[in-house]
C-alpha cells in the first residue's frame, strides 16, 4: 500500500508539472515576448556538459538606482552577495547549495573573496570558478538584483516568510516578530539583507535568502498567478526588471529553473551550503575568509549530479 501511495504522489507531481508547462506554452505571445525582453549578458564557459541541469543563481546588491538597491553613494558597482548552485539530475533529488560570499578563491594566482570576482573579472570568471569548485558544468546563470526583488514580491501580493527571533536591525531595515508572517516587498528585501543581527551572520543570511527565493518560486507556480492574466503580467514585468540571464537562457530555461528551485526547496529536496574547513580563515590582506573543503565539495557535487545523494541538509564543517 505504501508503494502505491508513493507512486500516486509521483504521478500527481508529474501531472502538475505537465499542466504548468502546458499553461505556460499556451500563453503564446507572452512566451515570445518574455524571450524578446530578457536582459542577457555573456556568462557561460566552454566546459563540457554534465548529466544534470545546473543553474548558477546570483543575488547582486547593485547600486544602480533601482528602488531598494541601497543609497550608499560611496559604494559603486556590485557584489554577488548571494551565490546559489541549483542542480536538477536526470533522476533523484534536486539540490540548492549556497556558496559562502567570503569563500577564498584564487584569480590569476591572487587570493580574493568570491563575492568580488564578478566585479573584478566579469560574470564568466565567476562561472568558471563555480565550475572549478563543483566539477560540474553551469548550464545557465540568473542574476537577481535585490533592488528588483521588492517589486517582484509586491507583484505576487507578498510571500510567507519565517524567522524564529525578534529583530530590529537598522542596517537592513528588518523589523520582525518571531514566527511566520506575510511579507511585502520591502519586508522581504530587508529579510534578505539582514546579517548583523543574525548570530549566524552571512550563513544565516544565506539561509533566509534561499527561503525568500523559494517562497517566490512556490507562489509563481500557483494557479491564482498563472491563470490570472493581470497577475501574470505584473509578475512577468517585475521579474524581467529584476533579473539578468546568460546568453543562452530563454523563457523555457527560466521556467525549468523555477520548477527545479521548487523541488530543491521542498521536503524531498537537498539544501545547505558548501563544506568548509575554517569559516574564519585569515590568509592576509583580505580579512576573514571561508576556507573551503575542496575534496568534500567535489564528492558532494558528484553525488548531486548523479542523483544519488539523499534528501536533506548538507554542508558546513
């Protein structure tokens, strides 16, 4: 009986995914319109493909005039404050793995924090670095500008977020009462940025950012959004303003990314961070960094690519 119930759940999940794909295809002109409006940049390398589909998702805190993007005029350009690797194997659990923003890497023999790599050397250099860490090909890249995240959440009518502490953080603007709440765009943006009042610092912030993007992905695929032309158009317009994608991405690859994200953040998914050997490592000249455990991370992503890793949490020491 248990096997029949399990098989039934898989069949229902397959039907749901099929319906979502059909609904999106039936949008017709919207499908091609999205493709024509996507903001693209050169981000991919020539690394051979792997058995899985893999997306690199970046959160960029750009000081570009975007509402919610920050008002510190002394800070220019951008830092990839959120780095996520989303993997969907042919069979097995989807995964969403955070890369600590202060991970120590080398570019042209010089040590640096990974969150500055795209700014100093371009998106393609960052993609190559992630491929070196994971051993897997990055098929697509999506950059989410956190300033644009606010408009996207508002277009969705808010998302439910949970945090088990009271917070009044002037740096991010996050004011929170312990528990789960329906958050509007401004609250979700502050929720994504807060780190100074989090005892886990950047690691806690990464967890909350995964939660925000997971909540967005979940709500985007609801029939109340997909089947309502007015709501769908608001979400599409806000989403297009909030993202930059690689040169080969299109509406279909973005839709597949949303479904993979939903699976990875669900009860049968895998989430967490890279493994490290020292979260407060001082190599000299660049402050505190996270020293990664290269061997464990290579082994982890081999299992994620092959779909052999069990669902649950991974990463850390």
